[in-house]
C-alpha cells in the first residue's frame, strides 16, 4: 500500500509541478486510524513537527519512517487548511493482532512440538514474513521426522476487532523412508564400507519400531563428513563428497539417495619434524604422533597424536600448551610435510577447586574423588580421571569438569559442576520371575544417604519360592579415610524341589584400595541355617544335611575395575578373586575360591563385544564333596550362568537323577550387544555360553563322560535400562539337549544385569 501512496505522490508532482514545489507551514501533525499503537509513538518515529515548513518529499520520507515501525499494512497522508497554517494527517491501517495460532491435520507431531518451532508469537502483530518462516520451520520439523512429502500452508482470518487467527493447515502424508542409498565415484571403499560409516540407514522390516531408514537432513550432513573422514584417514585429502541427489519414488512413499564422491589421489607423509618448546627429545615426541615419512597420511592418527603430545605437556603442568600440526601438501609429489609447532606456555598450578550444582551431596564427597588438590601442578590425565571417578559415583545426571584462569598466569582454577539426580528409590510392587515365580517386593534404597555417599538398603521380597529381608549400610570413606566399612543383617528362605533352606545372619565388611582401580575387601559372615522339608526321594547327600547348622566365615575379595560405566559398561575390565574360609568357629567347615572376569570391547555403531568367565572350586576342610554344604556347592543353569538350561540343572546328578551340585565349576559367556532404540536405552544381545560343574573325582575319572563334558547354548535377547531398573528378556537354545532337558528356555529378570 505504501508503494501505491508513493506512486500517487509522483503522479501528483507530474500533474501539478507548482504544487509539488510548494511548501506547507504545519500548524499541527495528527494521526488517524491507530487503535493499539500510541499516537506519540508514531509522531516520535518521524522528524516532522508542528511549526516546520515541509515539502511533499518530506512527507513521503516521514511515511517511510512510519512504515519502518512494521506495525501498519497501509499508510496515506492528507494536507488540509491553508498553506501557511496546514494540518498534516497520517492515516494508518494497523496490522491485525495475532490472537491465536491453530494447527489442523497434525497427527504425527503434537501441537506442543509445533508451537515450539514456529516464530509467530501470541499475542503479537501479524507479520507475513514470520508466518512464511513458520511454514518453513514446520516443514523442517516434519522432514526431521521422515515426513519428507508433508505440505504446509497458512491462512489468517481478521475479525471486526482487527484480531486474527493464524491457521497452519498440514497434509502430513506417509512417512518417507530411505529405500536405497547409492554411491557414485567410489573406488577406494566399497558401498558396504561407506554405509557402515553412516548413521543414516536404509529401511528394514522393523523400521516402524526403530525408525531406521527415516530421513534426517542434519544427520545426513554429518554422514557426509564421516564419509570424507574415511578418505582423509587413508590419505585422500582432496576428496569431495557432493550433496546427495534425493528422489521420491513409489508415490512419494520412499526415497532414493545418490551420493557422488570425487576421491582424488592418495597422499603420503613427507618430512616429519618438530619445533618450538621441546621438553623431550624431538624423536620421542614425533614417535608419539605415530606418523613417519612414507606412511599413508591419516587425519585421525594426526589428531590422536596431537592429543597425546598435548597431554604429555599438560601432565607436566603446561595447561596452556599449544601443539599445532602445520601441514603442507605437495600436489606434484603427493606428499604432505608436517611440522609440529609446540608452544608450552607457563607451568600452571591448581589454585582453587570450585564445586557447584551439588544441592544435596556434600562437597567432600566430590572432592575426595579428585586426583588433584589445591597447590598441585596441573595434570591433564588426573583431571580426566577425576571426572570419571565423580561420574562413577552414580549420584549425578551430568558431570562437567573444566578450568578457568586463576589470579595470575601461573595459577588455574578447576571448576566442577554437577547436576544432582535422585539417588533414593522407594518401590512396592509385584511381578513374575521365571526363576522365583510370583514375587511381591518392597524396597528403600539410598545410594547417597544424608548426602555423605553412604549406601542404605532396606528391602523385602516375598515370592512363591523365596523370601528375603535385608537391611544394610556401607560407608565407602569411613571417618573420611580411604577405608570402606559396612554391615548388613538378613533373613532368607528358599524352596527347591528337593529341600528348603532358611538362613538368618549378619555380615560386617571392611576394605581399602590397593591401587587406582583395585580394592581389597574382607567380610565376616555369621549365619544360622536350617535345611528342612527334604523330600523322601532326595539324594542321600541331601538327606544327610537335613537339620540346623551355623556358618562363621571370612571372605577376602580382590577386585579390579576399569569399566567406563558400572551399570552399562562398554569398555574396560571387571575382575574379582574371592576366597571364603568357613572355619572360624561354626559347624560348617569349607574353603571356597571363585575367580570371575569380564572384559568389554567397544566396536562399530555403538556396539559392544564382551567375554565373561568364572572358575570356582570348593572343598571341605575335613572330608569329601559330601561334607560340603549343599547350598555352597556349584549349580549352573539359568539366566545368570548358562542360558537355555533350567536353573540349577547343569552339573552332577546322583544315581536317582537328582542334581547334587559340584565342587568345581567353569563357565564362559560371549556376548555381542547392539543398540535397538538409543533414546530409550533399548539394546539387543546375541550370546554363546559354554560350561559345566563337576565333582573333582568324577571329573578326573575315565568312565563318567556325563559329568566331564562341556555344555553349550546360544541365543538372543533384549535388554532395557528402564525407569524401573535394568530388564533382561533372553531366549537360549540348548545346543546339546539331553532327553531330560528342554531344548530351549525363555528367561527374564528385573533388577540387575548379568
């Protein structure tokens, strides 16, 4: 409308040149048509004031200033009165006020989510630009969810109050999944290698569950960088990965991606040198980089090497060390010369350690996990380890450990910011376990009792085959020392097919670290026990143990743990060696040894391979296997040892066919764990188990093949880090099932991982 007003002024100036040159003395300046915008705001936006002489050009400029307020859809002007006493009136038409925003046709994306992405605000002045921008943002939101063919339009309805309702009309269409990803120009890597490097995948049969195959523009752009990295790491530093060509097929239900790659030539390392502040021999520093003359250039190796060299300096207190790899590519010789330029900067000490965000946890609980204290030389390795130790407490949702400048260049502050999470749980419920049958349970657990890092556990479990009560408290830093002290009292009842067991006891434990990742723990346990309800058909070795007994034992445990996450590890080793000596009083006399180890190897696509093994041996202090308590012998089978077998039904049997347990055990579990739905913590697992338990004299004998043979199983399952705790659902197949054994078995558990 403003353009029409300007055209009108031009026409008037051509038709009436004398008028156009005329000046008007303004007696007053007025504004009409405004309802929400104050008159003073309009008048303040223009430079024309009463008492001035103005020309039509001045009026035209003033109208432009008013239009810049972006509050009006049309502006005109009017001059009335005499030339020496004129009244200038600006007639404005306000843009409507956006009173509400509505969405129609959105089933896949919620209205709340769409309101977050649009730029139209309520209430605000209607702006066509913001409406168009909001249409684009809604389109992007649908594309991000895989609805590439979604159509978005917007319209508005203005009422008599000059208020408008903006309506976004949405035709979502079907979700568009990627049917095929193709590549052009690749000779160095085959299509499978390139696809493996990408997070963007083609659709599969379970895409409706996992969202695999959904188109995500941001993720695809990151994948293009990953493809380029593949080539950079093999010396193809001139590679160009072009923008993908996208085609919709099958009536816009599926998508084809074509990615063109210009590989270019391969480059190798030329000269390798270092300069600057060298705190070690040049050859030693360059060896840390891991790239030598003649080697194929690798950007990832160069990046890794620079980080190693930087940490070497930072571990000596040079927190601001700057290690810059200066590279120069020779396109004729296809060589890359590299100069490692090192500026060590000042040596820095820790001035203060600042801890924030801990609303419940006491400072000392966090501070005692720090590998650095005030006054120490800065050490990058110790700083990283400090963060890992704080994170492994399990008390915080997030742990951020950074640095800030101290009071001078030789001092640095360490800033630890944590986000508390709930460490206490209260639950009452019931469930069904394939091992214990129907179970009702209640528990109160506080991992960070009173904010001191103490662990309090009060639990009860009532099942058709087992009952447990437990109360325990452990202080991992007793009296602010590195000693661990704790204790528990408990009562358990358990029914098996041949007998029942009732035990009441207590345990006291104390431990101390013997290294950064290892600890020794000594536990004294006293227990009153009764074996009762022994079946008439039970084995004589079980019948002989009917009655009451007492256990008084000392258990020594050495543990070594370097895993990156105690609940859901993906790298590292978890090892323990345990010796229980039951001979410190009591009626039961035995010695029991268990060696348990598990290692985790991270692999591609956030997958993990793990290997677990356990060896065990128990013997009576004054007798044979029949003198070892029945509940202290080794029984395998079930979700915690050999899957695909019934619980406690792998091992020696007597002449009646009853399982009587062994004094020797060995079993191994090999697992491949892969993500199913990352955001939910849902994972899949495939496994292979092997093992058995024997009586040593049978194992060494030549005639009893049944006791000496290994047992095998394989299978798959699903694991979920649910809000209720870890869950496992696993199906195992017995690879050498005997006549009395099932060929397969389904198990599930809630509460802890295997």
